[in-house]
C-alpha cells in the first residue's frame, strides 16, 4: 500500500464520539484513504504522531477573518489551535453581495471587526473565489443580512416593503446558489437592528436546511427577548437556527435553549471560553437616536451639544472598556477608557466622544461583562457542556490589542476545559469542535476521520496543548498543536507555516 502521507503511531479521535484508539491515518491526494493499523504502508511523507492525538480539523463557527484571513500571521494563529476552517460572514455584516457603495459601507462600519477589503461591487462567488487556494485554511461564508439590507434599502430604518423583500430574497437565492452556507444577522448592529422577525423569516425561507445564524437583539440576563425572536423566526420560516456567541448566566440561558428544543426547533449555538466580549465602540457607546449607519450625520451629532448629557450616563461602563483598535490614536490601544482619558487629561466621557470622532466610528474595544468572576466562569462551563453547543472564537484580529480569543479560544477549550477541568472528554471535544459544526453548516465531507472524507487533520499533544494569549498579551500563539494538514497538504509542520495554501472556499454539499 502506497500513500502520499501516513500519520502513524497516534491515537485517533475520529469525530464520532468514540474514545481515542490506536491507528494510522493514510492520505492520498486531498482525501483520507484509510484509518486503521497500516503495517507495511509506504508514503512519500510520514508524520510520527506517537504520544499525540490525531483528530479532524476544527471548524471555528464564528470567526471575523473576512479580510484578516489573507494575513499569514492570522493563518498561523488559527492553525496553532487546530482550526482548519473558519465560518465567515458573521453578525450580518461582510463584503458580499453588494455594490461598491455597500462594500464601502460595510468596510467602514465594521472596520474594527472585519478589517478593510477590496473595493466593490462584489458577489458571493467572487469573494469565495478570492479565498479559494489563496490561504492555508478553509473558509465558509454566511450571507450577511445587514449587507443585503443596506444594498437594497441603504441606511433606512423603516420596515421592508414587499418590493424590498423581493429584492433581498433575490440576493439570498443567488448567494446560496453561489455557495453560501447560511444567512447571518447582527441585530444589535446597523442596519440589521431595523429588521423585524417577519422580514427575517421571509429571507430564511430559501435556506433549505442551512442555518439562520444570529447575533441576537439581547444577551445576558435579557437573553429571553433575543431567544423569543429566534423561536418566532424559526416557527415562521421552518429554518434551522444557530445562535452566535451565546453568553450570560447559565440559569437564564440553558432553560431558553431547552425550551426551544422542546418546541421542535432545530437549534444549535456557539460560545467562546472567556467572559469578556469585543465589538465596535459605537455599538456600546452611541445612544439609539444617533444613526451610526450614516457616518457623517452621526459624527455631527456626537460633536454637538445635544448629546452633552449622554456621555456621563455611561460612567459605569467606561471602567469595563479596554481600547483594542484606535487608528490615529494608537497610543491608547491596550489602555482602559479611564486610563486613556487620564493620560489625555480629560473625563472618560469626553475621551470616548473624541475616540469616536477621530476614528470616524472605527474604534474597537474589549468589554468586561458585569458577571465577571466565579459565577460567570461556572456559567461558561455549564453552557459549553450542553449538547447543542459548538465551538466558536468570535475572533477579531484587527488592532494592536485585540481580544485573546482569536489566538487562544480553541486551545483553551482543549487545555483548560478538557485536560484541567474535565468539562468534556477528548472525544466529546472533537464532536463539539469538528463533527457537530461541520454538519451544522452543510460541510458534509469534513469533521470526521473517515475514508473518503477531506483530509483536514490536526495532530496535538494532550499534555501540552493550551492557550497562551491573555488580555495583557493577546497575540501570543497557542501551544501543543504542531502538525496540521488541510486538504491533504501539510500547512503546519513543527509549529511553523509551510507556505502551502491549499485552503478551499467550502460550499455546502
């Protein structure tokens, strides 16, 4: 028997939930050829996995690598955690489909999250073609509702008329035909915030089993409001649903999940193993009457005296904010809003206003949650143990001081939540991080180590795997994952990029 690659001597976690077993993995071309005891097999390349675990590549269900994935440093950060596929197009805002004006808007409004990309107009097919074989990891893409709404209705806040819905539906149908793996919304962002459940349900109708993926209207202790809308949309449309970065008290969240499942809703969700969040400062700091989707008008209002009374109202919020991205004010990155204000010699409210104005709303931040502490940690553990959970980093790579989740979430799942805390077994971890998310997004030939499946394979050391990124040093690479293959080609060897770019733009099958 002759193969291109044989991974020998490791213990295999095949993604089915079976305990690890001693086996070799043989690869021919971009496919797994055999899994078992392969004595006498010959191969052009042999990877000694002795003492290590061999698993299908992990699927990051919520990653903001839409522009950043072209950066080799970002690819390295993902691969060092065993992530071989990123699901992009999150929170209802990305680069396609859209006119030149729409692409410019989404690039500007979400610059602190997705980063800038090329100019429009841009179709889903063109975006996917740009990813295909250009990077070391696979990419899958969700149709972003906010982008589609802006392309048809601009920044308008009114309800969609029938003609608007028909035009948006045409975008959805074409995007699905071109390879999108679902539809995403960001209901705390603009213009997605203006959509009704009826509008979203209408746009979900063509999904055909692919998921409606939502950043809900409310989280934390108010998650009941967001989850009620999720259930309404699912019941109106019949769509499968997936809740992004579900966070908050487990005593609130888990009964909501179980209630939806009890109603027959096909529901999954992702979480990341941290208490702090990260987003654009405008989402947290702007009052509702400021039209953040209209930059020039918003900046006029922020600078005007009519909002003077607003900024002191956020006094309890400023100590929880750390500035992650501040173009033109880079000296403030990594400082809390309070510390940056002190250095600038002004009150925190005034510095927040200045930050929004001088970055033209592009500033990003890391935000501590009110429940940070032992109770919050216990909630994270309980939520990730739920069988409907899948792993997602919500990784943002923009700015000098991003949230550490982009560089450590999946390694933290393994090192802390499997090895140290025992929240999952190793075999359960691979179900949550590989096979379950691959199935959710229609990636039918990923997520399992099985003959005929795509050869996305990660080899990791169960003794050393873990995260090293912290809030103070957020860009430190994870440890314990040293060998990774994507589509049968070695993209990480001895912990370093090989330079190969076999990553595919994945389309549902």
